[in-house]
């Protein structure tokens, strides 16, 4: 393979300096999956493996870390307690695609492919992968890895995990990550060969969310066995101790972890949904670190010398999804009378909703600066982002004119449902949007709900217009557009999260061509074209890209904030 091959090597010289092998290409788009990747480093020094696997891995950080490790053994810290806005809904890693689920469970279970803090692909349980022909990928397994029960990890476990997903997945289907898989063949203990349904250039990206469980788990195992700990057996940096729904997930250091034992002996991930309570828990010393610092507290915490804040641009975008079905789930009314048809099917109405959004106010006032205006479903710099899409300007007069042209000069009454605990600011942005649309003449019945209520109802398509956060967790457009915008097609696992009924044959054609194109540049152009179609149609209406803030007691912890908002205990060290 030439042109799109990425190889990475590392060795530790006797003087303690890290030597990196050549990288080709020099600049790779975020998670534009190379056709092959080989980690040629050895496992002779576990500290090297740990540093290279660290989500915050970068050259400078690696040099500093490895120099320290070379000088003296790492003094293991003891306990770390993290206050989190949301925790897992189950300990079964194949149950849900929610980011909070994956974030928690990757402490116990490893993925086949990993990503760094910017979502660049990295070796996980697979040390290399290669497209050996147009419809075949081959993955080489890491040797010497053991599950927490002492059993050996091999390719059979990966095959089982892939085949288990469609059998157990819940309301947020994990089949999103295995939709291209046709057949799985174990060549030998360290080699897995995947036959795909057509070309699947994004398969390594999808497998960054493929958690591996032992084949001995059995297809009959369900949530109860995982939640109790009976089947909570992975290869990850921590072993499962206990879990209380909406409470504490307690973990213990895996001393034999293949990537090197993490710094903390005991980790407690404490779910504290209320923002004020989470901030109070940090200030009172009940927890060592919190995520999702609310915008209203950020400036005061930033200026508090007893605290330290960590800020990162995120991949999460708050998107409005207007239902375009022939019959809306919740009736739209004019003067208390249900309208005939669905006004949201009219592009002029959707454009009016878009033009009535003042994104600068959302960012600077509602979110107190912790965000950026969004103009598409992909963040800037990620594979599939189009620089040809302009951010809509706030224009209330044009919005009113479009609404009148569509036959609603006095507006209408509509239900608008959002999450209130998915990401920072979702509830306040929801309320702000309702107020902005009132200037358009709309009566908006805004309701912000806990995710445990919102997501199952959204999956049943019970809402007429919604807003929730979506992050391109695999780092590229196929994941996002295939899930949110493509016509719902359960057989192909496209449109799994298309709750609005949107369907555009031209979008499906262009996106489908891109998803079957191995050449990265050609694929990127097709995804950008698909993005243009979706945004012109207002298939969804992006509002803001969020920034994420963590906070800890000053001079206590060292961490690299991640764009996927994950809080990985094994990537945090004492300062």
C-alpha cells in the first residue's frame, strides 16, 4: 500500500529520549481511516505502551513522560473520585451508543481501535489493520493481553463481540458501528479478517467504539449479569467492583494491564446530575474532579486560585430536528386548532426557524462564551467538514417573510422537546430558542427532559421537534450523516437516529457513494457535497458547538481535556 499508509514506531534510547518513526502522510485528516496502520513498537517497556496509548499522547508529552519514567519508578497514587453529570445506563458495553456509556465502560473494556484526545486513530487491542482488498479488512491482535479473570484475549473474542451486538443492543443501537460487517473470520489467534458489505473505508473508525468481551460470556448474557459484575470482565485498565444506577461506579486498578498500570489504585465515578451539587461537591472536597462545569460558574471558578479549570473545544453540536413526517407526532396548532398537514415539511418554515436563531447570543450570553456558532453537523477540521457552508445570519425580518409566504403569517403553536442533562447548556439553550422563536410569532411549548425519559421516547419518535447533542465520535462524517440524515434503512443500519423522517434520494446517493470510496480525497469531497445537501434542506438545524470545562482542586491533577468530552481516569495523573 502506498500514499495512504500510516505507520508508527517508537523506541526509548538509553539517554531517555523518545525516538519516533516516520509518519506518512504528515498531516492526516481527523480519523480519515488509513488503509493500513501498524504499531511497530514492542511491549518490552510497558511504560512506552502506556504513554503511546494515552489519549493525551503527543510528542512533547511523551518525551516528558518517558524521561520521568526512565529516571525513577512511578509512585502509584491511591484514590480518585470524579463527579460526573451522567453515568452509564448499564454495564453491558454493547447496550447503548451514548457517550456517557462508552466513557464509563472503557475503563473496564478495551476497544479494538483507540483514539487520542483529538480523535486520531491509535492502536487498541488491535496493533495494526489493513484493507487487503476492496471488501476485506485484516486486523492483527495485541499479544499477551489477558482478561480480568486471567483468561487470554484473542481474535475469537473480537468475533464474538461483533456478532453479539445485534443480539443485545438497546434503544440506542450499537449496530451503528457494525453496519458494514458482512462476515467475520478468525484466521488465527492474532488475526481477524472482516468481509464488508461493499467498500467500508470507515471500518477502523467504527471499531473505535467496538468494546471487546470474552467469547465465554455467551450470547444469552444480558444487562443483569453485567450490572452485578458477573460478566463485567474486560481487558481494560480497571476491574469492576460495583455499580449503583445513578450513583457510583467503583473500579480497582488492573495491575496487569497491557498498557501499564494506571496511576490510581481505586477510582469512583460518581454520578451527580445536578450542576450546582456537582460544583459544591468539588469545593467541599467530596470529589477530586468534576466534568461539565456549567457556563454560569466557569468564570468564577477560573478566577478562583484554589481551583484549576481545563477547557477543550468539543465535537458536540446542539442540533434541532424538525419532524417532516406527513403526520406530526405532536399536533401543530393555529389559534388552538390543529393544522392540516405538517408545516415543518415546508422548507420555508425550516429556514424561518433557522434565520430566527441568534447564534452569537446563544454563545456569548446563554453559554457565557463556552461555544461557537455551528453551521453544519461536522466540527471544523474534521473529515467531512465543508468550508463552503456559511453560518446563517440572524435575520428575523426575513424569517417572518418566509413564514408568511408559507401561509403562517401569525405563526403557530408547536411542542419543542430537549435534553436537560446530556451536555452543558442544553436546557438553557432550549429555553433561549423558544424565546427567540416567539419573536417569529410562534408559541413554543419547550420541555427539557432527563435523558432517561427523553431518549427512549425520541427512539419511539414521539416528538414533533427536538434538540439534543450529537458528537461525531468516530471522528468522521460517515458516522454522523449515516446515522442522522440518511433515509431510515434498518436492514443496512442507516438512519438509526433519523427520528424526523427526513429523506432525500440525492443525499443518499452522494453519501452512499462516499461511504464506498476508498480514496480519502474523493471520499472527503463526496461527504462535503452530502453536507451541503443536508444543510440546504435543513435536514437538521445545527445551533452551537459546545466547549467543555473540567475543574479540580488547584495543583492536584494533570489531564489533557478531550474533544469527545470523555473523562478517562487512566489518562489522569497526580500533579
